[in-house]
């Protein structure tokens, strides 16, 4: 299984509201940058992450912000 480096979204700024993602052990992992790499990591299958991204692109979560 391929592991990629952690990547922060380009929209993230220095205000501490940042998340990072990577591929690791067959999963997509998401973490909060404020935790300095020691906090919890959420793990999703590729299909689960794809469904989330699709919902984001289609505005399904816009009511949350």
C-alpha cells in the first residue's frame, strides 16, 4: 500500500482552521493540524471519502456553514 505525505488544503490559512489528508494503509486519513500530529485521525475508505467529496461539490453540506 502506498502512503502519501500529509497535504493541507490550499484554502487553509494561518488562523488554525486547517485539516490535512493523506492516503495510508488503503485508507484516506484526515487530521486537524492544531493537534501537531498527535491527535486523533479519522480513517475513511476511498469510496466513503469519494462520497463525502461528491456531497461537498454538490452543496449538500452548505447549510452547515
